C-alpha cells in the first residue's frame, strides 16, 4: 500500500523519506533502479569507493551509466597499422547514488552533487527533489546521446 506508514510512496520511487515529513529516514529501492536500467538499456553498476565531494569514507555506490568513454592507452604504429593499447572504459555520463542518498550527476558539460530526498523514475525521466526543495527533471535520453555541436 503506497504512502502508508513510511512505505514506498509509489512503485516508481527509488529514493524517498519514510514518515510524515522530511525528518524521516531516507529509504532506497536500488533493485527497482537496476530493473529500470535494464528495461531502458542503461548499464547498472555497483561499487564501493570514496567520493570526496560526498564524504571521506568509502560508500556503496549504485550507478546508471548512460554513456561510456575510453581513457588512457598508448598509441602504437607498425607500418600502416595503428593500435591503442591499455585503454579503460570510464563512465562519461551517469547518475551515481551512494548509500546516504547523495547523488552525483554527470552530463555532457556539467556535473553536480545533490542531497536528494526523492528520486522518481517516470519512463526515461528522472525526477529529483533535493533536500533544499529544488525539483529537477532530466530525460536520460539526452545523457545517452552525444550532443550535436553547434555550427557557426
């Protein structure tokens, strides 16, 4: 029963506060986030790391990676053939949520760390409400597709 006694407000919620007001404890449904990611063809990753923008201790991180990039590597040429060796895949655009409910959102040209009280997934749209009451909506299709360069 959504909305009763601090239960999940709706099936689409990933982060919410239990109780009647914002003083309630943050709750998470990372399994739903993983199912949502699989449904929309988004990579779901989970790791433990320190993100100094969000804290000094290692935290469990749950991430939806919308686009990957390759970093590092060394160019090697022999005759007419060229190779790049030692490259690593790195998340390029992503939503990363730690176990405290802090969100790191990286787009094509911006990156933000947000204290999120509510995250609702509606098809391909992320609806976030931050601790200060700011509401943001983001269509993840924009994070999956490289933006076109403006021509002048």
